[in-house]
C-alpha cells in the first residue's frame, strides 16, 4: 500500500484517497518543510495555495508532489495512480 501525505485543509481528497485504498496521513505546512519527514511518503498532495509550491517540489526530489488546487478528488486520484503505479 502506498503512503500519501495530504496537506491539512484537503479532507475531501484525504477521505477519497483512503476509500481508494491509499494509506493517507494528514500533514501541516510546517511538516512539508522537513525533507526527511516527507521522504517517508510516496507522494504528497498539497493545496497549492502557499507561496512556496516550487520550493516544496524542488526539495522533495524523490517524492511526487501533486497540487490539488482546481482538481477534483477523482482527478487527484487519477494523477496519483499514474505516478505511483508505473
């Protein structure tokens, strides 16, 4: 089972991914700044509303980052499936 960190404030996406079989952990923005913490996940779903989205993506070299802004839970799931099942 894949481990996915979901930023707080994305509870519909968090619940949708859990129902789809992902192991989901809710994290806050401070935790997203900790590369060692985030490296324990296969992917991170972020709100994308922060100013440092590109900074997060650069810091997480081995962890896939999906920006949820403007996406439905199904679109996020579809993107996760594309990234993690290949």
